[in-house]
C-alpha cells in the first residue's frame, strides 16, 4: 500500500510537472499561510525541520531529478543561495525522488554545482509536500523569519531571479 501511494503521488507530480510552469499555481499553499511544520533529513543525514529554521528567511523548493523544469530552476536557486546565504537566506531543495531515482540526487548536485541544502528522504519529504499542497513541481515557497509563507509558486519560468532577489532582500531586512 505504501509503495502504491508513493508511486501514485510521483505519477501525479510528474504529470503536473510536464504541464509546464505556473499551471498548478493555485494548488500551492498561498502567501500569508503559516508554513506547516515538518521534519526530514538532509542528504548528509543531519536533521532538518521548520522549527530549526525559525528566524531565517527560507526559499524552499520541492523538486526531483527527473523533472525538466526543476533542473532549469536549479541555477537560479544556486545563484540566490550564493548571493544571500551570508545575509541569512536558507535555500532548501526538498527532493521528492522515489527510492528508484534517489541515487541520482548526489550526482545531479555535483554536476549542477549545488551547494545549498538538499533533503532526500522520500517518506518525510512526500509528507511535507502534502502539507504544502504541492501538486506540481517545481513548487517554491519563500518563508519569512516568523515562519509565514510570503510567496509561493508551482512551475518555473526563465527570468525569475530578479523578482525573487527583490523579495528576499525585503524579507531579510525585516525583524524576526
């Protein structure tokens, strides 16, 4: 049953990802919503939770190695991480790869030059995706220091870095 549910969710994510950027826009958790709590592990095995991120601005991306738009978004996420990590931004890639493709995460990170935090724990990441109403990937959430979603989007389009940079600067300037 567990594998059937996981496989069904992965097929649903894949179908929506193929649909293109922004098609599932209304499905993600909207701005102004308290970011749901979740606990997972980073790819290196360290614990990661929304509670541990309190007081930081977080750009969270639900993605998978097999998702073309997710791969297109990776350079933007890496660039934002490089620009703002020292100022307090935490970029987190929440992989929804299934156990059959999980072994592709580390090689992809290396090839793409990813240095931001990646979580690759299938069961807990799928639970987190459900809590965030993720129905298509990539799905991104910008979360403020108080733990509220300030921007969310399903899909990815070229040229989004400038707008995200403006929003991130604004959130970093706010008090916790």
